[in-house]
């Protein structure tokens, strides 16, 4: 493709993108495809000779678009927003055309300097203290790939700083020995990336309970620190969340900051979604206590109309970051190294795209007021949806609706809300995902598209209430007359699976021990889990709750085992198993090893 053809195809692509964005409402939100669908539509090997561009674009509509989940669709209400705007797209186009790899100032001075400039702009917009800015402080900001990457970088920086301090007091103790005792903290509603950061960093990560507002409080953190120090552990890191994934709740930052200051712990704030709202002065109260924070991050690619990836991270003291991550081979050094900022020392990857361009384009095109307007409108629409939910006695809202997220459920058993979500998502009219809040299954309704409006809220609520009415009427028929219900199902009413779990004893309505056992065996459908450690058998045992006795016996002669209790029947393969009976306490020592083997080998059959 030469420059002339690029001009032609580029114009066509801009038209295609503009048409896609303006007509997206006519498409189904989620695709109707099965895993592996694409291999039957495209060749199994690359073409030997180049193909015509028109043929390639035909395949985009024929093969690619049918498998796309349309995140910019007005009826997409899952997860959190995926930022997208025409200025951002144009910024990425220019960045791709320039094609620089900005690992150092010398590699592309404009790439390095624009990044530090726009990070200062945004830092001032959200009211960060001057210590976090390049221009006035000892810290500064940098663009990372994601909030997950920011959490990992913060943890590695905190770990390096803690080990360095410990080695000054205990110079002859091996680093590995110190590492084995290090422990970090977060709330049980923290994103799963915090747990993953602990795994990568080879440190323990302890999840702490939240209060009635789903917030981690200072006294809970301080108690945990004291407990762990008595056990000989080394507390070193805390990750606070502003805007949890599960319900957009907020840890008590000022309390946590004071505890970390007194106890000498590194405090990182993960504000991936809610941090964007800090551009609005009315939300800046949420960052009270930020002066005691070591690092702070949020994703402009969630709510500030910037395309992924563009996660912003600020540190109060750049030395904490660079001393942990600096590797400086001769071929990367340059004569301005003592005066310029080389952002390769501020993160994990060496290579860096010119991501500051799209952020710069968005900030200049929308202005602060334009971005504030979008956020405020999403918050208003969320309140409108909340009022609709509260106005229907069949539903309830869990958690405060502070920003653009509403967590709601049908009153009754968890399976009821689970089946409601399945019916709605299967219809393709809306797309939402669930979460668990204190063992209650909720549906997350997030405002995602830039141009969301009142009509979208009305449409979404009509879909929800229609599905709920059909589901509840069908359930009532099932309770009163099973034969009539079967006829209703087979005549095309509701899928038979809708009623599969409606038994007298429903797994999600049982006590905590039954729910835990079901989660260990992975029988629960999760698209989003607010507490990922619910799947960890060791963590479950530490919760110190009894699990009902299970009777295990060999089935036939093929190594099959069947486990029964009053609520659950499980079958699966297990080696060398004769008839046994085990009673396990989640926090006890009886049958732990055998129980763990069974948990990993058995498959659940409800």
C-alpha cells in the first residue's frame, strides 16, 4: 500500500468508523457465536500473496463483526465504561504513524515531555498535592498500561523499599527470608489484580473485611497489622480502593492513610474508575487523606473518553519507583540522562508508545468542563435508574449509588437474580454482569456510553421488568402446577434451564458453609467476582466455619466417586478411593489434605 492508496483507504476507514459509531444501536449488543467460530470462517494459514483491500474489509463484516461485543453500544451496561472518542482515535492514528518507541528522552523528546506535561495537567484537575507533580514536587506521573500494572509497580516499589530498610537493620539476613514474611493488605472487595500482584511479587496478600458501607476502615487495618506482627510477619503494603469493581464503594482513605503513616507502610490507591470523577469538585471529598498516600492511579480509558490503554499513575517520591525498577545498560544511556526523565525506569516495559498524544487531544478537545459534563450526566442517569428500581417492590438496591453504577437484585433467593440476568443477557437486548456483596448476588448496571440518555434508561428498565415478570410468573406456575409449567416451557415460554435450580433447598440460600463449598467446586456462574479468594480452599478453611459432613463412596469399578449430602450431589474421578466418610472444618485440621484433593478432582452436579 503506497501513500496514495493509504489516503483513499484511510478516508474509507474513517467513514467506516464514523458509520459504525453512529449506527451501533442497530446491532445486537453481544454476539451469538460459540468458541472457535472464527476458524470456520477464515483460512488456517496466511496468504502467500497480498490480497485486495476490498476483500479484507468484506471479511471484517462477514467474520469479525459477528463476533464483536459492542462496548460502545447504548445498551451495554457491563463492567465499567471503555473510553472512546473521535479525538482519542485520531491521537492513536498519529501515534501509530509517528511510530516512536519512547523508552528514553533521547528516543523521542516530545514523547517523554508531553507525557509529563499532561500528567501534571490531570494531577491538577483532580486536586493532587504538589508533591505528586513533575513541575513542583519530588514525584510525578506516568502512563501505565492498566490499573493492574500500576498496582504491581506500586507493590514492587514498596517491596524494594521495605527490604532495603530491613537490610540496614539485619544486613546478614537473606532477601528471600525477609520476602517470605512480607504481607500486604487490601479489602475483600479489592480488584483481583491486587491478589495477582501479590502472587507475582511472592508476598502474602491479606484481604480484610469491610463495614456496612463496603468500606475498609482504619481500625480493621491496624488490628490486622498488629496481629501479623505478633506472628512474626512484616507488614509493608496497603492497596486502598476508591470505587470498588463490585459496587463502587470507597475505602476510608483518611483513616487508612493515618494508619499507614504511623505504622510505616506504603499506601497505594487504586481508583481505576472513580478517580475520573475527581475532575468534578463535588467528588474530591473522596480523596481526603491523599497527603499520606505514596502512589495514586486511575484509568482515563474508563471515563475520560480516552481509548485503552491509558492508565495514569502518580508517585509522591520518584526514588521509591526508580530505585526498584531501574536497569540501565550502556546502549540505552544518553548525554542528557542526568537532566531528562527516562520513563522506562517508571514501569515494567522498556518500550513505550506515544500514548500521551491521545490524552492531549482529548483534554484539548473536550476541556475540563466537557469531561465534567459527561461524568455528571452518567451520575444523574444512574440515580434515575435507582429510582426506578426502588419504585418496584420486587427489587432492591445494594450499596450507595454515588457514581454511574447501580447494584440491584430481585428480592428473594440468589438464584432468582441469577436466572433473571441469564434471561436478559441471552436476549441480546442488554448486557450486564453480576457481583457478590456479602453473599448476595446482584446485577451491576453501569452507564458506559458517552451519549447515554434518559431513553436508554427507560429501555433498560423495560427490558429488566419484562424479563422479571415473565420469570416470576413462570416460577409461580412451577410452584402451583408443574405439569402446566412444563407445557408452558415446551410451548416456547422460558428455557427449561430457567427452572433447573428452583428447588425447595436452593444452594445460594443455604448457610455460608454450603455457599463456600459450591464456590470451591466452581459451580457458580461468575462474570465478575468482587472477592476472588472465595475460590481458594486454604482461604476458605481459614474462615473457620464448619462444612457439613460428606459421605464419599466408590461408584462402580472405574474410579468414580459420589459425594452426597442433603443439599448437593457431586460425582467425579478420584484415584484409589474406597468408601470413606470425612467431616471437615473449614478452619480445622481434620481431613484437610484429603479434602483439598477431592476439591480439585470432583466436578459438581447440582
